[in-house]
């Protein structure tokens, strides 16, 4: 989920798809991304209106490229994000994943497979300094609703407020069913069953400040860490970005 400095956003490409280039990229890469994404949209009979593509290169530590596609599907936000060893590989992988995502959201709901053969969990190492902070009002709902939103937006972890307990919580891709729930305090299954079945994180959620959480993320080499912020008492999330830096997601005031 990196936010990187790059060249100015290119004008909307052919077909109305907006393509944002980050790094040493030009018109050829822009047209390639717009063309492949546009072909997938046409195959599914979807309009290019509101479709945004972000293509980044030359900024990840391993030299890979990253493509992210944001689009509305049946009026709801959807997203895919794929990294590849080159711009061409990232664009091709992103188009293939976009095709799969649209099928999952329009032809009867399907969960992403776990483990995900196309996008393994990040285990990058890097500086423990928090490079980006996102603050927003957390959605409130059941774990199954949070998991649905997580899959539709192609995230590996999703921070929300659990409707049943009032605690901040996360669902994330892990475990034998591919879906796990962690709340701030309670470690029992939700009253309303989730489909597919989820497992419960049996470990107590740590109470830390953001600096301590980022440091622990670096020591453990985990892709993300859910914790209760010592100052606010709210659930926060630190995660490893594609460029190796650390990001922080924290809730706004209730």
C-alpha cells in the first residue's frame, strides 16, 4: 500500500481510465496499463467511468513494480493490487487478478483462496520508523461483513469496530480457514457465525504505543501487527508497505 513520490499524474487514458504513474514511467507504460485494464472491463461489460489505476516502479527495494486498480462493482468499491518483477509482469498480473475479482463480485460471492498463490504475505524488513499514518472513522459491523469488505478491496488485513462487543478488531488472512479474527480483549468466537468459518487469535492483543509497535513489527518480521494504543485505548494497526517502510492505521474519534 505504498504512497510514493513520482511524476505528475498522467491525463485520463483512452477509454476514460485514469492512470497515475509513480516513478520512471512514461506514455508507453500508461497506455499498456490502460489497455489491459480496459480489455478486462469490456470483457465483463463494465464502464471505465470511475476506474483509477496507479502504476509504481523503481521504488521497491527489490526493484519490482506495483499496480493498483480501484473501481466500482455493482455500486460498491472494489480493488486489486499486485506486485511483479517488472512493469509488464505487474500489469499482466493486475489484469488477471482484476478479471478474477470481478468474477467473484458479480457471479456469486467467492472468497480468495488461501494461501494466495498470486500474492504471498509481505515479510519485508526495513526501517522501523512510521512513514505514513492514515486516520479514519472505523466501520462498525460483524466480522463476516469486515471480511467481505477486506476481500472486495484486496486487503490482507482490515481494521473495524466489532458490532457485538464494541471493541476495535481486525480480520486478516491467516490460519487453516484463511480468515482470522482478533479483538482488543475478548477471545471467543462471535455469536453470529462467519462464512467461511474463521479462527480466533488466542493471544492477547498487546498494549503499546505506535513507536513500540513499529519496532516489534521489525523484530518479528510480521506483515502487520494489531495493538491497543496505550494513550487512546483504541485499536491500531501497523503494517509493512511494499517499499519496506511501516504504515500506521489509527481510528478517528468515535
